[in-house]
C-alpha cells in the first residue's frame, strides 16, 4: 500500500490492494490491518461491509484496540479541530477486544478507573490486560467476534454518516509491509 492514512485512503488504495490479494486468497489465512493508533476504524468497516469485492473475499474477524494504560486517558481527552474525530475514542468504541497494555505501569486504582471509563465508551468489548504487548492470540484472533449489529445499535446512522471526510495529520503516517516464512508466533 502507498503511504497515507488507511481510513482516508480506504476506498481506493486499500480496496485495490485487497483486490489484488484476493487472487492469492488460498495462500494465506488472514489479513491483519494495523492502524498504528491513527485511523478511525469506521471507514475500514464500512468499506468491507459495503464493497462487494471486499465482502465476497473477506470478512472482519474482530476489531482489536491496543490501549496504552499509561497514556490512553490523554488521548481520549484530546480535543480535535472542528470536524475531526478522536481516533482513540473511535477505536475503543468500535473494538470487540481492548488490549489494555502496560498495566504494570499504572496502580490498581488507575487501572480500575480506566477499565470503568473504557466500559462506559464500549460496554460490549472484552478487555484483556497485557504487559509488553504480550497478548494471548487465541483470545483475540480467529474468533469471529465482530458484530455489525452492535455497531448499528450504538450508531443506527452508521452507513449514512460514512460518506463524509475525516481530517488527520498525515505528516507522521507511513506504511510498511513485512513477509514472514513459516508460522507467526506471539
């Protein structure tokens, strides 16, 4: 994929890239889209759900949010310019699973308050505590936990509101591809 914000270029670059990969679909088990904390997941979900090329070849297994326990409060409280979304809030709101990372860097009281705040944003997501990003893959991947209905319960106008533009600082965004031989282990 070209460098750029996945959630903004999703209807072009992402569709083109996934379309090319569809020809080799039997060569891999899954595609993992990692948005580096910058992308609102809503346009990605919208594209996979509404684009026939995408929905014929792919499905969303889950939306996993990696939340830094030490700093997520700052990101959730961040004020954005008019018309811009708070990506941290959106990622928590859309997640099926929230990996609450760096729990060793916060007190039990801070962790409890943070988990309560995350639950207020998204009461459906399962929170999994992690340290040093060590996550149990069997609890986050291959579970088919994504549920469009839960998104529509929270935002009934989801499909109507996806036609607008998002605003992001693209100066810090880049893409990279990595190929591994064999199995990928946590």
